[in-house]
C-alpha cells in the first residue's frame, strides 16, 4: 500500500515537472516569435501575417474613351480651282500689263502650288511678254508635260513659236487645239489670228 502511494506521488511529481518544462518552452517560443517580428519590421519585410482583405468593392465603370476623328489633310491647294483663286491677283497684274510684278507673284504661287499647268502657263506668258523667251519656253514645256491638252498653253506656246520665227510649229499647235475643242473655241481663234498677222508681216 505504501509502495503504491509513493509510486503515485513520483508519477504526479514527474507530471508536474514536465508541465513546468512545457510552460517554459512555450514562454520561450512566444518571446522568440515577438523578437523575430520586430526584426522583420526593421528590415522592411512584413512583420506579421497580412490582415484579411477587405471585401472587394466593384469598380465604377470607366467612361468610354472618345476615338479621335481622323481628318484627311485637305488637297484643295493642289486642285485647279484653288489655283484659280490664288492666281486672281496675278491675273489682275497681267491685265494691267505689269508683267514684272506678275512674274514675282506667280513665282510665289508656284512655290505653294507645285506642278500646276495653269501656274506654269502664266509664268510662261509673263516671261514671254518681258522678252525672256528661253524661260517662257521652259515654262510652257513644263505646263504641257503636266497637261498635254492644256488649251491656254498650246495657244501661248504657238504665239511664242511665231516670235521665234517658227510658223510651222505654231500651226501644229493650232491643229492640236482644233482637235481638242474645234475651230470655234477661243484659243483656236486667237492663235489663228496671230498666225495670220505674222504671215502678213512676213
């Protein structure tokens, strides 16, 4: 009986000792975990597990992004109509027989409206009236290269041929005009008169 009591006390004592050791170990573990968390915060790493995420709030719908309207660059500056508008001041100067100033204005227009038969035709006309026959020849040739059927150029080039004593070439231009617009059109009538006048003088 005595042996059983002693044995039970020893077992109880051993249990209490194990319980104390376990308590000390738990305290050391908690202390170490706290120290590790402080060190992690100092180093910039997260010190503790992240808090539970807040419930997601549905984002407000984004307004539609307006699509930019593509504007096609205007090509009006390259059209014959635009050339007529910009040639109006030059035509006034030509009508007033101010050929020198007209030539200056026409060269400005030529920089804005490149490769235009109307512009080159009038450049040739002004140059011819100023006695610059080689320049007039080049302008007429360029105008006809742009538009081989340009009636005004065929007429004025025919008149230039008469000034250069080339009546046969002037008559070729007259025939070309007749094929394009007939014998009743203005350009045909004007060049025919010029040829007739040159023939009388000759």
